[in-house]
């Protein structure tokens, strides 16, 4: 059963959304503020977020931007603000879709199903990744290079998987901390650097040209590039 996080400061709207969505086979969890919504990511596997914009303390735009720091979960903005600049702002901050109030129940459900279908297809294709002889297998939790198993820790395995799935994306240290260790982790940036250093060494020792693909973005974090710069010289 897919879990949908409903975020709105109005209890009536949360109840109405739950009434519409739950009978169609979804588990609905409700949050009446951005702060409460963010804590759910530590307790639940959230499959989709329906997010109101006009909320006190932290509005929907800021909440969407915060979620995007550690998750690619589909986000539907649901709001009475229908002006084009508001829609563009929501999409730029990471929303996948935008539905205005009052909304049509069937249309909302169709948009939910479409986003989950797209996410499911993408996820199914990312359980097993191959890149220049490097194999990342989420099912068996194994990392191999040219058939040779590379012994990595669970955190190192998660890091290399994140990079392989998102080439050219620059990950800040804070983003990596929240994505891999969790929002309330007490570790610092040095732990990230230590894990990256160990991961590089293990891949280098296995013969994989890690220095051509995993780069430090000074003052920010790290990124993975597919192209081998040596081939372009």
C-alpha cells in the first residue's frame, strides 16, 4: 500500500483529502505544519506528498524546497493560488504537479496515479545499475567491478548508488547527510569526507577509474560525471 503524506494547516482539508484518497487503496498520513510533515520522513516511507502553500511558519514553497534537499518523492502542490507566477515558483522549487482549489476528486486521483506510475517505472529500473564495468545491485547489496566484489559499508553502498542514479548533480554535504544518515543525524561534514575518501580508495584499489568520475566541488560537496575527461584530451 502506497503512503501519501497530506500537508495542510486546515484540519478540514486534511480530513477531506483523506476521505477522497484513502478508499482507493492509499494510506494517508496527515500533517498540519511543515515541521510535522518533515518528521514523517524519519518514521514512514512516503511515496507521494500533497502539499498546501499558504501555511504559517514555513509555507509550501519552502517546505517543497526543504524536502528536495533529501528526497525525490513526488510532490503535488494543492492550493487556491492559481496565478502563473505561483505555479512556476512551485515547479522551480521541485514540485512535480500543481492542482488548484477547489479541485476535482477524479482529476486529483488521476494525477496521483500518474505520478506514482512514473515513479514506479523509474525505481524498478534503478535496482540494478551498470556503469563502465561497475555493477551496483540493490537486491543483493553488492558492488562489483568487472565481476570482482568490492567490500563496502552500507553507507558507502548508498553513497555510490546515489551518485550513479544522479550523474552531474552536485550534492552538498548537508544533502548527503540528510539523504544517507537522516534528518536528525548528529554527525558532521568530516564523516561525509571520510566515507567519500574510503569509497574512492576501495574503488581505486579494485581498478575502477574513480578519479575520472567522482569529483569534489570545492566549498559545496561532490558530484558524479559519466564522461571520462581523459578521453576528451
